């Protein structure tokens, strides 16, 4: 069964520094997708970035990038030049692309606090 | 603005009562989902629907039921609420491509007393 693990319940980072949020996954399916979401204190879920298992390059979206290490089954989110507005919960999620329903399985989340 | 609408925003419910959480999307997405969010557990899938007329069970389906009579609506029903169903409930939808992200509603905060 597929599984997503985020081992860091909470993280602190100084404003303007980079931070890495860890995510490891387990699946027997060779075809899968990995997603990161941000949930600020207001509660909405905001999609950040996607990485497909067959993508040759690590995904990037503005200040967000994925450090995708397929052999290690990890897909860590890197946020560069942290801003106060980055303080939020971050969730890693996975979809097995041949999965009935296209559902995502989520990790437990990491709470990021950016210090001024 | 296209998106997902959930209602109510919050609700306090007595144990044993029946409750339906509403979810409507206007993005014409095939797939819809219901998740519950609990501290320390992330989001857990309750039920999902690939397309109108079909539904499936997620990780934590017990005590919940869903229906998908049309593309836009995906209500979640608690037949007889229990305190352990106190949670924040999120409805989401997605297109069918493997790289389609889930689009979420703003959530319903439910407290069962």
C-alpha cells in the first residue's frame, strides 16, 4: 500500500534563508505523482508543485523546487529566500497514476515557522 | 470565480443526529473527494467519486456515506454522528490527468457533542 511520511512535525527558518521540508514515500507502482500543498492559518489548501515519477528534471515553481531522489523514494520541498508569508502547514501527497479515482494520499504535514 | 463551495462553514451537532455536508464544484471536474483533517494525522480520504454515478471508499469510510447524482454535487452524510467525527472536512475535485492537482473547498468545521 502506498504511504507518505513527513518526519518533521515542525521547522523553523530565518527569513530570507532556504529551508527543506522532507517527504518520503512508499509505493510499488512505477508510475506515480507527488504533490505539495500549503495550508496557511486561514485553512485553505493551496497547491504548490508537482513531480511525476518519470520526469527527468526536478520540478520548480518560482521559489519552490523539489529535490526528487527516486532511488531513495524522497521528494523534499525546497523553499528559497523564505518570507514571513511562508509560515504555514505543508503537506506532501502522492497519487498512483493508474489508481482508480485519482485520489491523493497525504502525509502528516510539517508546520513551518519563518522568523523575522 | 470557478471553484468548490462547501456548506456549512461550521456546525455544532449533537451526537446521534444526522448531518449532510454539501459540496458543489463548477469546474466540470470528473473526480471528487472528501477528506477529513485531524491534528497530527494530515488529511485522510473518506470517500471519492471518479465520475457521476460512481463512488468508492477511502481510508476512513465508516460512519459516512456519499452520493454523486451529477457532475457538480458530492454531498457527504453522517447518518448518526459520534464525537470521533469532530473534524475539519474538505471537499476536493480534480481532472483526470495524472498531474492534475486537487482543488479544495474552504472546509467545514464540524463539532459533535
